C-alpha cells in the first residue's frame, strides 16, 4: 500500500461510520452451495472440523474447511435449511464444488452451486432491525444470532438471517430469488434511508475496514494457515473424523509455529510504504533484530479508532502486545485484533 488512502477518503469514512452509527446496506451475494441427501449432515461433518450434524433446522454455523495437511482452504457459513438440506455460503463456489465432489464417495449426497438463483442483501448496524421491521411481514424480533427464517417483503418471499461480516451486534442478511432482487433492493434502500442510513458501495469498506475492526478475517488472510495459528480452533469437534484431523492433532500436540497478531501504525496521519497481502504478494516482511519474524497480512484503517490497523502473521511468541517496531522507518505497535 502507498499513502494513507483510507484516512483521507471521506466517502469511505461516511459509509463505514453509517454501519457503526445508524445502518448500511449492500448487495454482496456470496457463492452458495446446496448440499442435500440422506447423508448430507454426515458428509458435512466429514468436510468441516466444526460440528454440523447437531445444527437445528433454521440455525447456521461458521467453520473453516481444511485440506489433508490441516491448512485452511476456505472459511464458510453452513445454514441448515431442512433436515437433509444445507446451504454453504462461500467465496469460492467452484473450488468448493470440486472439493465436495472428490470427497463424496460413500455418501448419499448431492451438491450443486445455486449462486445464480439467489441474491443476498446485507443490512448492518444499530438501526438495521428498525429498518427491516418496517418492510418485513414478520420482522426480526426474537431472531437469534446465526438463525434464519422465512418472511416476505411486499408479498415477495425472502429468507432473513441474523448475522454478517461487520461485527455489529445488530446485522442481518436478506436472501431473495434473483428475479425479485430489484424490488427487494428498492424496499431495503428506502427502509435504511428512512432510519438515517445509506448504501455501502465501497468493497474496501464492507470487505476490509468493517470486518478488520471486529477482528474478522478475509480468506486471503487465512491462506496457508491452520486454525491454531489464527485462533479458530476453539469450536473444532475432536470426537468426529474430518479431513485434516490427523495433521491438526499433531499441530495441537506440538503447538503452532506462527500466530496472527494485531498491529497499528503509531501516527494515524502518517503516509507510509508498507505492502500488505490483501493487495497481492506475500506482504511486507517484519524484522526484529535483523531476523524476519513475520509478514503483514492486512493493513487498512479503523474509522472508529482513527488509526491504521491490521494483522501480522508472525513467528509464535516473537511479538507481544505493546511491542514496538518499525517497517521502512514507520513506527508500529502490536495490539489486540479488535478495534471496537
């Protein structure tokens, strides 16, 4: 990255802060896989390390997906639509489709990509419930986090899910058939505007600055890591078999070699020359006493804290909260991975 493009961009700031202070909406349909069949739950329990078979109908679960070496190859949200039918929300539908196919032997299961059939509108922020209550037939009252249910907007069938990628306590996702997207978008846009919110048009806001403030990852941050290195091991079900389990057990026993840490640039107004992995490439190396101990995975901006913030994938124990270091003469400090 060159220059402080986030701090000085008032358009990005206004969109970001709309989500934090009122509400923001955007169309960001992740690719969707539908998995169904008598063995659908059993199959997904084999594919994912987190438990899937015990999901109730109408509930969701976040999980990583691993290769045989225990490395993260995707992170997804699994939604149980019916007893033997699931949706898998991913950014890599084609890869997931192939992965599911090549690991489906012995399972009575069918999987297919259904992305083109659905649109998903995210409505996020403290007044998002108020906005959606004004257009949904049933509203969002009582909807728990990672729970979804059927509803309608002006007679149009939709699926409303409580969740999102912004870190907001109130955030929702509205799924509708592709043919109904224009009408649903118009209704959501009016409802959000009525509570003082706005459309979020900047990809760098809804995919980078908002999630990073909450300590969330984009898949590029996770590439070639394992769950222990990035703090995503807590909900793994070790009592079941899953792809990558043997390798992950060895990592669990020996401890991870690396860890993801948060950091900030100490002068929020300073221009800097620090390349981060989200722009492509391996990310800027970080040196301590002449030794490369990590690489910059992400560097964006927290509009809540008014500081450049991001992640470093570092050698385990090499950086601790409060440690200071420089990159190309720019002073940085290690922090928690959360800025809300």
